[in-house]
C-alpha cells in the first residue's frame, strides 16, 4: 500500500500527535506521521513557547543550554553526539527539524537558491544571495527521506548528522528572501502570514531583509509580538517586534512567514511496519493553508500604481504605520494605543538588547580578539561576512539597537502629537503625559544597568541613559579595546585601553559608519583606514540621528 496525496490531505484532520513508535537506533529519523496537521503546528508552537519563556526568564541563554535542559521535553530521549548549534538563520529550521524528528514527521528544506533578475535601477545587484535586491527563487530541495534499498531494507536518515551538519550547512538567510506566494514548481519553505492572530502565532518566523531572522514565541493580548533569535556564538536572545525589522520590496520577503506544512506522498510501509519509507515530501499549496496574506507587502489599501512603499495601512477609518497596524490587528479587545505602555515596553526591550550586547562583547574579550592587530581594511561588507568578524563584531546588533533608540524617540513624539490632537486611538487618563513619560523613562533607565569588564579587569557600570548618550560612540569593531567597544570617552575610563595609534585611528575614522543605523548590503565597505577619513555615500553619515528622548520630553513639559 502506498500513501497518495489525496489520502494524505484527508489525514490532516485525523492523525494523532504522539509517535509511540520503536526505533532500532535513537539516531534514526523515522516517519511515522506522514502529514503535518494543525495539531502538529499547535504543538510546535507550544515547543517554541517553552523555549522563548525560558530565554525571557533568563533560565538559559544559549541554544545548547536551553535544549539540554528540562525546558526541552524531548531532551531525555536525545542520543549522544548532538551539537545543539544554530545561528539566526539556522534557528527556525533547526527547531522545526528537531521537532519533526522527535514526532516522526517529514522534513524538507530549500538547499539552493538563485537571485531573481530584475530591472536595472537604484537597487544594485549583490554578489551575495543573502542580499539580492529582487529576492531569490528555489533551485533544489533537501528531503529527510527513508530510503528503500533494492533488497527492500530501509536506510534511515541519521538525525544527529542532519541536525549537526545538514541543516546548519544548507541554511542561510537567502532561503528566507522570497515572497513565498508562488506555489508552482519548487516552492519556498514559507508562505506570508496573514496579519492576525491566526497568521502570527508561536512558531511564525520574522525575516529582516538586512540579514536577520527570528521566531515568534508569544503574541500578547496588547498585540505586541515577542521573538527569540540566535547568534553566531550560539547565544539565544529575545526581543519585541518593532522597526528593528524593516519593510522592503515584496520580492525580498520581509516580515512574517509560516512554514508550509509538509506531506509525505507515494511512500510504502517501512520494515518496522509502523512507519513509512520512500516517496517524496510535498509542501502544502496556497489553497491548503488558511492563514496566508499579503497585506504586509502592499498595505490594506495598495497603491494604484503598484508602488509597495506607497500602500496605506488603514484601521478604524484612519491610516497608521505598519508597526502600529500589526499591533492593533493583534490586540485582543478594544483597539487602542497606550503611550504609557509603549514607553514601558520599548524601554524594557532596549534594556534587554543592551544586556545581551554585554555577552557578545565579553565573548570577543574572552577570545582575545581585541589584542590582535587591526586588519588593513574592513570586510567587503561589515554586516554580511564570515570568520572572526561575523562571530565577534557587532555592527548589525548595534544597528538594531540604534534603530530601537530612534524608534523610542519617534514613537514618543508620535504619541504626544496624537494626544495633543485629541486622537481617539490614544488612551491616556492622566493630566501630564510628557511628565509621566519622562518619569517612566528616568526610572527605567536608571534601573536598567549593565556592567562590563575593562582591559585591566575593572568593572564599569552603565545605565540605559548612559548607553543612549554613547550609543554612536560604541565600537562594533572586535579589534578595538573593550573600553571603546562601550564608547568610553573619559581619560579615567580609557586609561586601561591598550589600543595603539593605528587602532585609535580606525576608531576615529569608523565614526561615520557608527553614525548610520541603516544596514546597507548593496555598497562595498572594504576600505582602508585612509579611505574612511571622510564619510562615503551610502557607507556613513556625518552626523548621527537624534535619539535624545530625554531632552524632547523635558521640552514638552515646558510646552504643555
């Protein structure tokens, strides 16, 4: 008997959830449940929730420590040899693959892509498919299939090898760089999610076209979306969806996306009799998923001329920005924006990011990268590279942090202006909005403290306002001393910095790069020290953007 597509589609609603099957070798990847059902999707979401809540509670902070703890209900059955490693692009695939293996489910993934050719214009071609201007399309797929030998014996995929090598080796952010609406031929692993609580849920992936990937673990009642993400040092962090994740041309596939459910077809019973072998793995077509949507690309009111950037997001009869629209669509109950809650949540999110940066810089310090001579030039692109720079530099992390501070000020300005204009969407019952926001910011920024270790092992403590004031002075360059990594300026704090004149010159000339929160992948950056003496178009800014929320709020108190 073979499993055919028709019977599998029917089975979506009737298959159980637990394998209960015997495997001769714990490393075998056996397919005992040939179809991903909605129940499996819910269970996968619950698995992600457990991990996310553990990271949020600081019970664990690495892929390996989380998966090797009681947070992971499957760990007791893991065979020896698993590395438990994933960077940002790997993480969703790694967790999806791990869950599929443990539940006897099929797993496949895109393993080769090619850039889509587009018209010549302001978007310049990129040599790196992770940053192709018009997105990518699928050339081939990998399938974790049980093979049927000529003598009818079965060869099972080695799950340890798949998780240790295959998934990390085949996964990179280019596989996310697809709109995901084409379900002809070789499909993307994802489809774009509808912007509601059925489309965005635990297990949904968020793709930032600047080369970062995260996976949602909670959608709060107030509409805020929380995610976990991984990094090259195997650390796990959490954050809140915000303008840190930029929108871009639809072909690049930015935003929220869900894994396409998979079905094993044309398979035969395996030798154990309770599983399936052979066949092929088929991703679900668009008409088989119920929560697909493209409004995140074009808006609720698309531009008649087809310009995605001009599309409007409308809710409650008013136009709002994309990020407010997402939050309001996901809100349970009355739709509103509470400026007090906004300030609390945004500052908390920034605080978490700053604390996570401590671990990242400490890793570079522990490896002694800052003691090495500075290379003669920067990588071809500081945001997308490999080797020591990818592992120990923080340009992308720092850029997201800068964007978060920019967003804090922009959000505060927007909410106060709406309040002044008596916008009904604003919910505030006090009498001094600017004063209340200022008090919250001061209280939380003082409470948010981090401590870093200097070159001579002194401890320096900074609060969030200290970090804000020096955010554009904090070096992303791993070859700089730890004091410069944290933007030290005083002679006392810099006294232990061991950087020579050449490294100090690099720090000075990199200020234009530090001033630019936008991550650019379509420009070269492999400049020498001398070439960086002045800002270069697209590479750096003469002046950093305003992030002084403190001064703004004080001015508003005087005005109001």
